[in-house]
C-alpha cells in the first residue's frame, strides 16, 4: 500500500527528518500555533501482518494520534501522527481492524517515550520542578489528582517525593507499565527488532521487523 500523506508529492525531506531524529518516522508538514510547533508525521511502514493470525493485512485508512514531544527551539512540540489502520482479510480471524505500532510511543500515550526519558532525567539530575518540565512539554499535571499535591509541595526528591510523582504521571501518559524502569532514550532504541507474539498458521505470512520490514513465511 502506498498512501503517503506528504505535502511534497509523496517524498520526504531528509533534512526535516534529521531534525526530528526518529528512525522510520517522517515529517509531512510543520505549522506554528500559539501553543508551540505542530509537526505532522507518518511512518514508512507499508506492510503489516495481523497480530492474531499473521495474515498480511490490507490498508484501512488512517487515524490521527496526538503526542507531546521534546521541546524544540524553546517551544513545546506536538506530533500529529497519521497512524495507519489495517484490516485482517481473514473472515475467521477475531481481529478485524488494528493500528500500526512504533517505539516512538506506547498505546494510548500522550507523551513520546523520549519525552518521558528527558523529563525524568532532568528531574533527577538538575535543579528543576515538575511544573517547569510540564511547561516546557506543553502539558498539565492536573490529571495526577489532588491527592498528589502534598507530596509535590514537600520539595522532596526521594522515592516518595516529586520524583516518584513525576515518574508516575509520565508513565501513565506514555502507556508505560508502572513499576518497571523508564529506559534511557536513544535513536537506536527505536530500531530494536520486535518479537512476534502471535502463532501463525503454516503457509501464512508473519510480520517481522528484522528483515528490513518485510514479512517472512511460516511452515
């Protein structure tokens, strides 16, 4: 399926992509807003396999996913990710429609994974506050709830202070599993091959990231 949404006739700008710095993700347009920069992106993924049965899926349109990313040139950044939707053609498969996934962000995330790593690292190593980081990211921590206000005001940086609060808030926004460590972000971390979780029927194509994005047959 070839349905690039780039504003330049289906080609991507290498210079703009270099500024973004996310392997496999390309900028299609950039706009200025009163809240910061709005960057529209898409992946280069053009083929996928059903996560349930492994059959090669067919395109089913796109859905916009909004993510807060690292600040750029003193301004908050919001990524508008044109996520591809896929449909399994197997009428007996329990999975009908699913969306593409990328290491840029978890499912139902508000913040990108590298924004999580950046914010938690800043809170641990530098003299900064949760509100300052929230301002730079263009988000609000009101979702943490009023119960967290006494901890936030205590000024503690221990495991029960603002650091723990920040980690909890960031992980909930990123789709990260609470209790597990937040890995340090690097461009290489976005290219780790994914291990298929579905057991495919013999003769079907399975999705694999290890072979330059090409599916591999089974059986």
